[in-house]
C-alpha cells in the first residue's frame, strides 16, 4: 500500500483489484477525521475480511452452514426488535 498526502486527497491502493480509494480532504479538516473516513471506506471494501478468509481453506459446506446460522441469528434479532 502506498499513501501520499498532497494537501488535497489521500490516495491508498487496496491489495485487491486495481481501484484506488480516494479521500478528499476538506479545508480545515483534521487528519484524524480524514483517516477515520478512510478507515470506514476501506472497511466497506472488504479487503481485510477477504484476506482473513483466504488464510485458511474452509469447506463449502462449512461456509454455507455459517451463513445459515448468521442469517438465523439476524432474523431472530430482527424479530425480537420488532416484537
């Protein structure tokens, strides 16, 4: 990853794809706020999630099972919230 701060934008290239994350730094904006916005945007790309998933092989049946369990949990939480 390469970071370059030229007063206008913070450019970082994720490990996957050839797309760049561009965070425009507004006038009188602190670097902390810009970094927070970058972290949020970077998290939405799912690069770290994918990297962690690729560290160890997971059988497709295990993946399906975890997705079903997560969906059931979300459904249960939604039902509890709207009850």
